[in-house]
C-alpha cells in the first residue's frame, strides 16, 4: 500500500482526496497539506470511518521549497500530488527532485507576479519565438526533464480533464482508430446552472486569467493567435443541447502538437453563457482583472485577488448547480488509407457528483483524473524517469479507470464536425 502527499485542499483536491479514499487498495495513506490546516482537518474528519485509508494532515506553504522538503522528509510519501495553484508547480517539483519522490499535477506552471522582471524577460522572448502570449506554457516544467530522468523519478504533468483526459482520449484515438490524426477539436461544454449571475467553477483567479487572454490554435506547424473570444461557434452537445463556444488558448495544444506526429490543426473551444461574458468584460474594463498591486487606503491590493474574495467560493456551488458537462475531442484523420472521424467524450451530471462527493462536476471531472493519474504512477503502469504529459503513456489502463471511477466515456464514429 502506498502513501500520497496531496498539496492543496480546495475544490479539486476535495474530490481527488475523496476518490483516493475510495481507492484505498492503492492509496493506503493520504496526507493532506495546505497553508490552512483547519480545512485539511475538516476534510479528514468527514472521511474518517468511511475509508480504510489512513488520513493525516499538515501545514505547508508550497511557495517555500525548504518547508516542502521538510514535510516530504517527515511524511515520506511515495508520490506528491500537487493540487495547489499553478504558481506552486516549480517549487513543488524542486522539492520532489531534492527528495527523489514522484510528482503529479493538473495544470502547467504560471507565474503569480507577471510583472516580475526576470520572468517577464523570458516570457517576452517566448512570445516572440513561439507566437502565443498566454502566461503559461510547458517550457518551465519541461526544463526539469533531464534532472528528473537522472534522479530516476517521474513527473506526470496535467492529469485533470483538460489537460488530462482530453490528451488520453487523443492517445487512445491514435492507438486504436487512426494511422494519422490530422485535426483535433477539444470541446469543453459546461451546461450547468448555479443560479448566480456570475461565478467561476474553479479558482476564479486562474479561470479569469485564462478566459480573458488571447485565444490561439495550432495550424500547420505554428501558432495562430486570436483576440479574446474572437472565434465563436455553436455546437449541439449530447446531454446538454445547443451552446455557444469560443476558441481559447489551452495548455494541452502545446504538448499534443509535439506528441501527435501528423497533426495539422488543434483547437480548443469552451462554452460560455452571455451573462458570464458580459460580467467578465465589465470587470475587465473597470480593471478588476488586473494582476498588478494597487494602493488603496494604505494597503496594497491585487484587483483580481480582491475580486476572488467577493465571488462565491467554487466549492460552494456544488449544492446549487444543476445540469451536465460534456467534454471531449473530435478527431479527423485516416485509417487504412480511408478518411475517418471520431468523437470521444464524457457527460457528467453536476447533481450526481454532488451526491457522491459534495462537489460540482468541474471539480469532479478534474479531481477524478488527478486520482487516476497518481494511481497510474503508483501502480507502476506509468512509471518512467523524466517529465511527461499524459498522452506519452499507454492510454488503455487510464481509459478503463475512467469507466471504473465515475467518468465513463462514449465513442461516436460519425460526429458533426466543427466548421
Ligand atoms: P482552489 O483555489 O479551490 O484550491 C487551491 C488550494 O491550494 C487551496 O486548498 C489552497 O489552500 C492551496 N494553496 C494555494 N496556495 C498554496 C500555497 N502557497 N501552499 C500550500 N497550499 C496552497 O483551486 P481548485 O481546487 O479549483 O484548483 C486546483 C488546481 O486544479 C489549480 O492548479 C487549477 O488550475 C487546476 N485545475 C485543472 C483543471 C484541469 O482540467 N486540468 C480544471 C480545473 C482546475 P490554502 O489557501 O489553505 O493554502
């Protein structure tokens, strides 16, 4: 039986930890750590008596490598599951390297202070070289490849739903359905309604930074960048119905472009309602999405962090959200010389998730794959020294695990394509 150290105890971690506790044959011990240990204790209390896994808690500031190293040395986990924020990816990877422990996360590194001069110089160089301006990219974490390989430990990056399951769907399509995949459209539809005029389904700061940024897609070997929300399509989603969706930059495009040999175009679309978009535009226009501190009555305030305080906690949306999500990928390409199309997707019901783990489907569809990816490494099925994204491993055991642990998927061999 293995021991996992989970960093973070927010919406996604709440689901992942509950799923680890359901899978106690693999996760014999779970240590939950974040800055606010009382939240970790509250979750531990809820789970005690309902699982065979032994649960402990600890306090850690994951921005501090020394604190992380001390905690890892004390807890002695077999693996660290990072479900804090993307800001902490590098410090946690650094601590894993120092202690030679495997590492797993769900989102790629993003710098918290985008005005940091050292970071900004590297970022601006990358914008010019690569052609996209998103604040996050894989270069920071891929830079650890050689050191993880030499240390003989695995880093599994991006095992949420997107990135994560969408990349596993791609590996599965490549393995079983195509000789060459030519196009990939990743469609992320949330048909849920929480009844608030405006709220975000996961960490508001990360969510709003992503959605208000320029869009981009991969075409014929390079990035094409668009203005925010410039490309709009309508699609009729199984289980949800017709929704407006918008092209966004998304991290798995970067790794899939490298790992799927014949791919010519990769796009990512997410659905948004008009109320969400109107609120976001207004907040942006008045400066509330700013990441630079402003002085207010003697205090330094970062507007987007203050906004986060005002918005409903995503974890509180669970009881009030009704409807379904539908997330998946549409592929075109060739098999045995003939053209072929394929859609692999999962439909998830917000209320069913709430009944099972007291959370809405967005945290559920991220937390379940976080548990599965961690189990893949712990069980030795996806254990290889180095830094990898999920499409680099055999998708079959992961696809089986999705069916087993609450995210069953469907295959449509004749889907409507996105123009
Ligand atoms: P929340 O804001 O709900 O939770 C974040 C958690 O991180 C909190 O428990 C917080 O606890 C902890 N944390 C933050 N800073 C630190 C720190 N310095 N040290 C220790 N712990 C810290 O976020 P979510 O659960 O919504 O999201 C978690 C991750 O999942 C994010 O990286 C997000 O980008 C990713 N995600 C991935 C998706 C995918 O499909 N791949 C989809 C949705 C989210 P405390 O304040 O007590 O320290």
